C-alpha cells in the first residue's frame, strides 16, 4: 500500500471514529486531524507515479492533542490513546517534546489507530490520578479499560514499538514459515503458542494481557516452525532465542508468567539501565562484563568474549539461573557497588538485584575455567555477597548518591551547594532530635505505667534500681 492509500485509510478511520463517538468535544480535534492527514512533515513522498512528489507543510504539533480531565468522560470505548504526562517545570519533559511530536506525526502518517496526546498533570489532577502518575514524564497507553506504562527508553523508535505492540492484537498469528522467519529477524526473543485451543492457551492469553507492554506474543502451527525446532506433545508454549528453541514445562518451570518473565531476554545482551532493572525483576542473577571507556581495547574484548563464550557453551547449565551481558562503564550500577569498581575496569561482576547485592571474583579471571569456577561458587554460596538492602547499606548508598550529586555542584556553584548541604544537615539534625524526643517520651510513659500497679509501685522501683545496678556493674 502506497503513502496516498495509507493517508486515505487514515482519513476513513477518523471519519468512522467520529460517527461512533458523536461527541462535540472531539469533532473539532478530528476535523483538525483530517485537514492535516495529507501532510508528512516537510518530507518528499513517492506516490504510485514515481515522478509525482508531494511536499508537506504541516507542523509537527498538529498531530498531538492537548488533553485535560474531560477525556475521562468523553473518551470512546474503542479509542486508543498514547499519553505523555508532564509538568511545566520538568526539564526532561521539555527535552522530550520534539520526540513526542515526531511520534505523533509518524503514527498518523502510517495510519495507526493510536491517538497521541499530552497532559499537564499539575493542571489536570483528575486524569493524572486516574493513571496513578508518580513521576514525570510518564508515558501510558490507554486501550479499552487497561492502562499500560512504558518503562523502556524514551526514544521515538522504542515508544512507537510500544504503541504498535499494545494497540495491536494480544497474540499475533504467524500463519506461515515466512512470517515466522520474519518475526525471528525482528525480535531477539519470540514466544509462541503452538497447537489448538486449550486451557494452556487461555493462560497464555492472560499472561499476554499483563505483559504486552514489554513482550510480544505470537501463535503458530507446527508446520510453520523452523526445521530445527524440536517440540514434544502439543499444545505447547515455546521461546525462540539465540538460535535455539526452549519449551515450557510446568512441572520444571513453575507458573507460566514467571517462566516468561525469566526467559524474555536474549542469553547475552548489551545492557543499559532499563534492561538491567528489567532483568533484575526476573529473579535471575546477572553476570556482566563491565568495559572501560576504550571499548575496543584488547582487555575489554577479552572480558567480553569470555562472558559471551560461557553464555553460549553452557546455556543449558546456567540459563535458568543467570543472565549474561556486557555494559559500557559502571555508571548504571554505581549506586549498588558505590564506586568500588571505578579504578578497576574492565571487570566482571555478578549482581543480585532482588537483594541489592553483588559478587566479585576472588582472583583475576584469565581463563574460561576461572569464570566457570566463579559462577559455580556464587551459585553454591561459597562467595560471600557484598552490599545488600539492610538499613546500614541503604544509609551508605544514600550518602554516596548525595556525594555524587553534590560533587559537580560544588565545582560549578559552590554557594548554592553550601546552602543545600547546610539545609540537608539541619534537616537530618532535626529528624535525629525528633527521634530522640519520641524515644524519651516512650520511656517516660512506660515508667509511669509501671508505677500504677496495685501495691507494687515500690517493688517495681527497687527492681528497676537493681537492674540499673547490674547494667552499671
């Protein structure tokens, strides 16, 4: 379908939507979208006649609606919305504006059913409260009666992929071997239900309903699978990744949702902050090769290849317990390791984000055998974990984060940094005195209560004196 036909289809979709909605509040907006539907943001577009060119002049902001609390009452049941919640004072929100208008333009020009809007959460508390907005910017998809939060990178490609995945069918059918190969070429990990209708398919659909914001779900027939895929009895749920096929076994893998949560990542991946914490939610350990700034150095390549080789050669041994990957620098995990690896990159570290702990090799890793021994010692508990999420570690991380945040400020603006530090010290001092006051009031109330017994007041006082004498001795 060429661009002109796509634009015509987009206009037709808007007209049908207007007839169904029948609300005056959206008619003006739909009319505006129809007037600009022929535009493609100043780009030259090829039509069916290769010599005919169409020059668009519509501004990007024409494809993004400014929303308010009235959307709660006026939204149609079939309307699908991609909404960015922002605050006027939020710097990151302002930086996202050009990307957001580009997203609106691209979805509209492709004929997507997704409406793109933005909402000032500070001025429209009702709509923000409906979505439980806690931070800015917050990106949601609203489809039917469900709301899906985008937790990936805030890039145009990532957000458009999120919108396409959520707005489409929960389970996309792959009706031929060609379509299955195409899905494998576009996705590092492919989950597929194979077989006829069954209770397993209903469970698969329920998991897809919950996880569609982060994961794509497919269905296929046995004849549509790659030749190398070896499946047992049908129906079955399988994951295709890293050139291999792994079938779900309820007895061995536990609940289907937990299994999909663990297996939805490639066996070896380049890890950023979003992927790191998504992996942590799976419950698996994460083995990372941390590379320094000179990404092509021989030592960097040695560590990266070492981790990659173990991830491939021993995937059957470790894949159920460990994710493998590499990360450029340690900035994403500094809050966890508190700068301990800053002067020692490249390095290898094992993370357990469920307890905010990490493991370091007891000796340099020079061979594959050394790395295997390190992984085995972590799994059997021979190596003691560092860090953790106890009160002491949390306080240390808080102080470390404050130091990291204030250090650049001290260099660039000493006076504001000094005032901010003084305010923080005063606040901590006030909280400390408040805690001591609460503690002393509690002790006084207990003392008063102990002296109110029937004829036992003097004995209780003597008992307390004896106890105090024993403590002093």
